[in-house]
């Protein structure tokens, strides 16, 4: 049970990490776009 939980938890953490990175990339891209359009 504990092993299953740790595997599940690491999968959740990985998913959150990937989502966070994707969100970060999206924000960076939007910032770049805003910067270019404001020139």
C-alpha cells in the first residue's frame, strides 16, 4: 500500500511539475509577445 502510494505521489508530482513548466513557458512566450508588440 505504502509503495503504491509513493508511486502514485511521484506520478502526481511529476504531472504537476510538467504542468508548471508548461505554464512557465506559456507565460514567457506571452511576455515576449507583449514586449515585441510594445516596441
